[in-house]
C-alpha cells in the first residue's frame, strides 16, 4: 500500500519576460507518493524539497537558457540563476521543478503531479504530471540529475578554476540518505 501526501510551498522569483524583469510569487502544491519505508528518508526527502526551494530557487532569476547576455550579467552580480528550456511561463517552471525534485528525491518520495500558480497567472492554476514533464524535458540537463544545481552553467564561462572530484552537495548541507555513524571508542580496562 502506498501513502499519498501533498504539501504546499511558496517562493518568489524574478523572471525575464519580453525584455522586462518582473518579480513573481509562486505557489506549488506537490502531490506525492511515499516510496521509502524509512521515516528518516521520508523526512530527509521533505527537507531536501524545502531546502532546494528556499535556498536555490527563491529570489533567483528564472530565465530562458538562450538569454546568455542576461544570464552572464546576473551571474556576475551574484544572483542565483535557474535556467529554463523556454521562456518562464508557469507551465515550464512547473515541468522543470517536477523533474528536478523527483531527480534529487531518488525514489524516496515521488511527485506524481504538481499544481503551480503565480501572481502573474491571474488565478489560473496549472497541473503538471510527471510523465508529461519527463517526456518533454528529456536529456542530460540540470533538472534531470540529483545535484543541487539550478543551471548547466560551467565555471569555465566565468574564468574560475574550480575542480570537483565528486558530487557531495547534499552531504555538505546534511541532507544525505546515509546516517553518519559515530566512531565507537573502546577503552581497555586493566
């Protein structure tokens, strides 16, 4: 038996639309199926969603990946960048988020659908299902891998010399699936 759950999330983003930067408020409802039997993994999964939306997406620029000049400008200014395969309509943002969140949940929870609405959508809610999003957004892009990344920008584009030996991002923020084991200290009694 699978347990069905849902949770609401809110975030604010800056979108570039018709050469104008616009602040927009978004509301997501994630409809999920619990896959893991482990309460610890279920909690970490929910914490990953919360962290990703509040720390990586909230207050970032959501922008079509083809707008490289604007991306460069905002990246150099230190803004978070969420690149999208098309212009930042609610449906596109929803498809990207359902793919990305499912990728980093790694089958602990599965988002089967989400409902997205925004201040600019004038009360219209868009329901996005996972299968449709996956069929449209295929390929080796940031939104299809389990990292914390929100774009496919390489550090080579920005003259920085960063070498990553392995992807350890979730571990660095304490949201790894594996429990940290405490070292046992044994003392020899005389």
